[in-house]
C-alpha cells in the first residue's frame, strides 16, 4: 500500500475555505533544499504567495517568515473589509 500523500483536505489559513491543501515550503526548496517549516495552503493561495516571493534572490529566513505572515494578514484584512461593506 502506498502512503504517499499528494494532497491533504483541510482549511486553508489564507482564504479560510475547505480545500485540497498543498505544502508550501516557507524557505524555498531552491535555496534551502526543502528543510524548514511548512505551511499547508490551498493551491490558489499558494500561487499568490509564490508570486510575492522573489524567484532568484535569496532572502534571509526571517524575511520568508515575514512574507508569509504579511500574506496571511493581508488576505484576512481584505476579507474583513469585504465583509463589512454592507455597514459602510
Ligand atoms: Zn486558500
């Protein structure tokens, strides 16, 4: 029996929807070889977060953590604003 898991179904921390989640390596594999913390996030949000991370410039590990935090905060902020439009 194969135990290779391709996707995990769960709640995406960025968009808050229940989706098939993919692994996001917070420290890019191309620079750090795949070690370090992993964030489970849906493919849609993963594409967005990847767009925000420089492809060819290596940042410090702290900056990558910041990027992820900024991304998650920004998405929540946009959702909150959208949700409160009715009262404006
Ligand atoms: Zn998502």
